[in-house]
C-alpha cells in the first residue's frame, strides 16, 4: 500500500476508509490494507481513491464492480456532496479505461492443452467438462459420429 497526500484540493471525506472500502467490496479490512493500492492519509484514517477501490473490486470479484461503483458514488454524495461530480467523473473514466483494454484470448484447444500438461488426468477431465458446460459446448464423448442406419 502506498500512502499519498492529495496534490490538489480534494475533500478526503469523499473517499471511503479502509474498513468502509472492504465492506463495499466484500472482503476483510486486512485484504484492503495489504493490497497494492494507493491510499490517501486523512487525519488518523487512510482513505481509498475511487479508481483504486474499483480496481481492487475487479481483482477480488466478490461483488459486481458496477455495484461497488454505485456505492462509491453514494458514499461521496452522503459524505462530501461537493466532490460528487469529480467522483462520478473518476468512476466513468475507470469504466471507459476498462472497456478500452483488449481482453487476451486463448483458443479452447490451447487452453485445454495447457491444462492437460499441468493437471492430473482426473482434474483435467473435470476442468474440461466444466469448461464445455460454461461455453455451451457438448463434450466429445456425448456427440455421436454414427451416420448409418439404426438396426
């Protein structure tokens, strides 16, 4: 965690404390305090900037990031209304930057080849079944290649 001072005129009350941030994303306070994020020292409290909190929410995947974003905005509205517009802009900028990132992709076969190399046979079979269920593809053993007439 990197502690910083605000280099511009901002009301730190607009940002949740470590405990409040942890509650917003559904993790323990210790998870937030150990995270590699920038925080702002405001009196006795460390406060988490909106973009840092949303990034952490994406990483931890406990609650939908959009829900956390709504709570961040509500928090600013309740604790520092003068900062509301700036916080909304930061949240919007965060989502714009996320949409702009390319998602790395890997083919099903490449993914399963790598998994086969790293997992036991039983683990691989379980992973392959779950993967195919998740993407809606029927496992090969369920697909018949019979093209003749039934007896």
